[in-house]
């Protein structure tokens, strides 16, 4: 007897086929089986979800999260992190290797996947370290990690500081057809920095991180990508200059993709001041200026930016309840991203639903080379259902994530993830976890 | 709260006569004016002290020094009030040590203001003695203080308010008794 | 208009009305400093805790004396910190002090914004005695008080602030306070020590001190914060002194009756020459005296009254 899930009456938005119409979606044995105007349920063997008034999209993939396991389970673990992902409408997450120990061997990759099998409720794709211990010196065994299930490589948390090491890594990864995700930052320019360099750093007396600390690294990375022909993905770009450089590089045919976070698309460094030095506004790269936000939004619309990723960086309360300079960088983003993107970008008409699905599902799948990102028949039955009208307040104490560190506390938003379906299995529906 | 005047207790002449009498009593009690200084308690004690000095100048041909005392910092009700009162300045153009200090105020009521003034004076030095002159004594003392010189004793109820109006601040010389308006 | 029970964190956030209230009270209270018995009973029974995470002699002593002159009891808690050796958190330390019955915390801290953080942690009022490179509001209030002593007004005065503006919380507080009260401010220092977009705060910025000092009524010399110079911002103290230090020649660009100020402690021979520091135009010691009166006024307004 087949296992069927039928999602009825939703507006299906699938960028892989440019579909945007009200359709029923049938998932059979964990795979997309049929899309049609009216599909009848087979009695007894079909679970039916009513998606009337909702939007049905290929499952969202967050290609940049920190699940903190192994080593920092007090901040987050694979169980809580993936439950946060499910609540946030993500059917898959790619987790960064800055764990303890760093994810720099096939053993750690295997361990993460094993733990995911035991505790995760969405798909978990490990990202392996580029260098041993993420120390930036010697290449880690990326081939072995690839074979063990790593989908991409990054020293995130830190840049690949040596241009020569980056060059070798990009060259080497060509043999394994994997993408290298760099965290673009010139550490000498950002040293000691807490927030964006500019008027707000002047007013607050907090040390500034100039846009150029990112742009110098972006320019270098693009040149090395050109030199090697390797596949480069730039994490969390935050400045006008960065997207200009990437736009030019893409025009020249350099193989580069990039992502942006919801907070860099929505907040500016003025939030630091307005919040009275709230450490939840402390994030790396820092919140920039209105000019940068405008440039990032433009780059979303014109395709320069390929993906929206949360850079979900959960921290313990104690690590944020300290003086600004002593606080950790990072924002817990999995459970706010979808609502913020809808409320601030889709409903105001800056991007449409199709573009949102492309940025949060199709493109991340393609960049990482993982299944999903599409509702074509035979694809995994990973689906995100959106309620475009639900209005609510962001309250971190309700987060599934252990990290309550968000600068969006109390924000009133419209639009929310309504259902998360992974491989035909409902993991979240009607804003409640089903696992 | 709205207060309405009920009765005039002293008019311009009444105030003048009372001050003249107090001035004479000061001379009599101190057997002259040697070492006598007048210290007005802010605000309305200050013009009264100046008027006493003028009267003494006319009758005795002596310049009695006048000081101004702000007792805000010595109040015992600072932590009971919702707003911090304005701190005025204390100006004593003389050293109080060894002087016969005559404190001057408009109304003597609970005695707490005088208590604060005594502390304030003593913090500034050790006078030979301190005396108290008031224009009106309305009773209801809460601490054991009495005036040496009184312009007029006025029996009052606690509901009533004595308003001393002086030309220097109020464009009229008058003491009235008023009460909270009903309804 | 009331400061009762409130925090005093920055002049950026303080209203002009509140600033003037403090200044006018300080004017009345200054007389107490010249009395034989320097004590009024006003704040009897109140406890003021000086929580100092950075060394300070002047500010700490000034707050202590201000508390004593008002009959409050000052207690001190000094602690050297660095990001490396943390120990007890600031929040825990402060909550402990509060639990012991302290009525107000005066804090000096090496990290910008720490007083804002402390104010979120504590129910009792917090007074900023200097936080990192952010603000030092009581210093600026005493500076404004001192300027008023000599110039009787702030509106329209030309104030030149010279030196290490980047690292200076004194500069920031003075810029916010003085511009609010109508002064025209120019700043000057080596470009590496001028913070970005400083002119957006309503001041004129120069890289040559002579230009900023031209026609000034007040020349405010900033301390070169040697302890905060983590990068190669200028080549040597000798070169700094030659180009940016205040000496007789540079001061000649100011008005005849211009006064010279400095927040202390001075690096004599670096940002200011000894002959200027000790000249009759220097009002540096008046600043120190005013500081006590201003802090008495602040304690009076914040601690008096009831909740």
C-alpha cells in the first residue's frame, strides 16, 4: 500500500517550472508524484492537507546555519536546530563546520549525519572545513569528507585567510565538483571591530568594521576564482561594494554565487543605537547602512544575489547578556527568516513569491548540488507551505532554537511558514511541530 | 486645589507696625545691635529681613548685616516629595561665628523649616546665639520650637492656609487666611 | 522635568532642560565647597557605589567627595578587566551590589555602551562616569559649567576641540552637550584620530589645529589616549606634539581672552606644553572644582524624592 500525502487547494509557486497556479500536489512514497487541478484522495491511504489560501513551494533550504553540534550543545544541537528549521519553514539546512572539534574529517561528517538520523526532523547537510582545524594552513581531507556526505566546504566563522590556500582549495575541489563557501573578511581591517564603521560607530564609540574589510576579501576571492576556475560561493555579503564586485565578476563569467541574510536586508547599524547597545544587534558582518540595504535589495532583484540564508548563529543568553565588546557575534535566524522576508520584501513588492522560492529553495539546492528545490515529478517530497496573511509578533521565548538572540523581538509581522513537509512527512503544520 | 481668601489678617500698615515692633524688641532684647545679624529664610524671610534692617538703620542708625539662607538641602521631607525642590543659593556676607543671629521667616507653623534653618546655620559656624523672628505664628507645632519675636499670633485650623504677600514678590503687602474651595 | 530615579547615560540622550537644571543646581551647591564644614545632610542614608572597571583618580574621587559633601555614603568597587580574564560578569557584580542596598551606581568601564547595558540590568539608577570611547557626560557637564563661569553663555561661543577625538568619550559628550546649547564646535587632530562622519554631528573638522583654533573662545585639549592606541595611528609622540600639541604659537590663533581646558590627566609636553597648562588662561583646576559641584547636583536630582 502506497504512502500518499495530498496537499489540496494551495497556490503552487515553483520556480523550476515557472509554475504559479492553484494546484493539488500529491506526494507518494516521499516523492512528488503529481500536480493537477484536482486530485482525488484514495480512501484510507492518503493524508490530506488543506492548503486553501496558502502558498505551496518547494522546500526551503537554508544553506548557512550553525547547529553547534558537536561541542557547543549548550548553544544549540542538531535536534533543536532542526526543530527550529521546521518551525521556520525549512526542509533542509546546511551546517557550518565551526564546531568543536571542527568538522574537518570524514569522521566528524559521519558523526553529524548519524546524529541527524537520530535527532533531526529536517534534512541536514554537513559542510566540511577547507583547512585542518579551520586554521587556514593545511587543506583538510575534503575528498574523504565529500565521500562521507559533506556537500560543500568552508572555514566559516573565519575566512580562508591565505590567498594561496584558497587558490589550492578551489583548484582541488574541482576534482570533486564541490563549492567552496568563503566568509569574506580581511581580518586586519576588521580587528577589534564591533559594528559598522561610519556615523554610528562614531556616535556609539564602538569600534567600526569598514565595508572594505569585506570588499577587499570579496575582490581577492573573485580574482582567485577567476584564476582557478573553481566554484566559489560568498557567504553573507553585506555591502554595496561587494554586490557591485560580484555583479561585474558574474558579467565576466566567473563562477561565483553569493547569499545574503534577512537581517542585512532589513536592519541598519542605526538599530544598534536605537536599541541602546542591544548585543543582539551584534553580528558579523555588521549591520550596514541604508545605502547598503538598498544595494542588497537591488542585487536580489537583478539576480546578483543567488540565495537568502539565515547565518543562524544561536548563542546562550549569558553570551549576549554582557558588555557589547564581550558579546558573541550572531543572530538566531531560522525561525524569523521566512516571516521577515515576506513582511519586508514580498508584501511590499520588492521581490515576488517566485523570486522568494528561487532564493530560498531552488538556488540553494543548485549551489549545494543537493536534491530538492523543485516540485517536478520525482523530486523529493520536500515542501514549504506559507500562510501569507497570518499576523503575529516575534517572541523569542517561543523559539524551538536554544538561541533566543534576535534583534527582532516584538516585531509585528505578516506572513508565516504554515507547513513543513520533508520527504512526504509532515514535520510542521499549522505552526505546530508534528514530530 | 483651589484656595479662596477668607479674611485679611494684616494689611500694609499692619505689616509695617509689626515689623517696627519686632525691630524694637530685637534692640531691647540684645541690649543694642552689637554682633546682631539678620538671616532671612528663602524666599519671603529675605525681604522681611531687609525691611527690618531698614527700620533699624532709621531708628538706631546701625547697618545690620543681612544674609539669605536656603534650607532646601536641610529639609526633612526630601525623600517624601515627588519632585526635587529647586536649590537656591545661600549668601551670608559675614561669618556667623560669635554672632547673634536673628532668623527671619514669614510664617511659623510646624517648626520644621526653622529646624532645617538651625542646622544650616550651625553648619556654617558657631553663633553666639540664634533667635527667631516671624511675621505670623499660626500654631500647630510638630517640634519644640518657639519664636522670640512674633508679628501676630493667628489661631488657625490645619485646613487653612496663611498667605503672606509682599511687594517684593507679590506687588501687595498683605497677610490673608484662605481655605480650600468647596465643591 | 525631573531626573529623579533616572539614569544619566549620555548627553546625546539628555535634554537641554535637564542639563540646565543640573547646571543651575550646581551653581547653588558650589558655595558648599568653600564652607568650613563641607557637608549638608541632604542625602543622609543614601549609598552611592563607584563601580570602576578602569583606573581613575580624578573622577572617582570627585564622585566620592560629591557624595560625602551631600552626606551620602560612597563605597567603591574597583576591578581591572580585560576580555581575556573575565571572572564574574558585570551583571552579576551589579546585581549583588543592588542586593546589598546600594541606591545608585556610578560606573566607569572600558567598553562603550556598558552603562546602557548596566541600566538594563539594574532597577536602581546608573550614572555613566565614562564608558569606553562613547561618553563621559558628567565631565562634559562640568566643562560646560566651567565655560559658563568664564564666558557666561554657551550660545554662539566658538569651541575648538583638539587632539585624539577618535578615542575620546570626553569629546563626544562635549560635542553633544555644547551643540545642544548652541556652541559652534570645530575639531582637529590627525586624520587617523578623527572618527568617520564626525561632521554629521554638527561640528567642523580640520586636520590642522590652527584652522580649528582660529577665533576660538575655548580651546579644549584632549588627552592623547596612549592606552587605546592599538594601531599605527601616528608615528611618534614627538611628531604628534609638533603638529597637534597645543603650544603658545597654536594658541595665538584663538581669541585674546580664550580659555584653555583639558579633562586630565595631562600628558605634559605631548598634547599640551607646560607653559600653556600652567598659564593664567588655563582653567584646568577650575574644571576639577566644578566637577564636584556638578556631581553633587546630579546626585541631588537623581537620589532625592521618592518613587
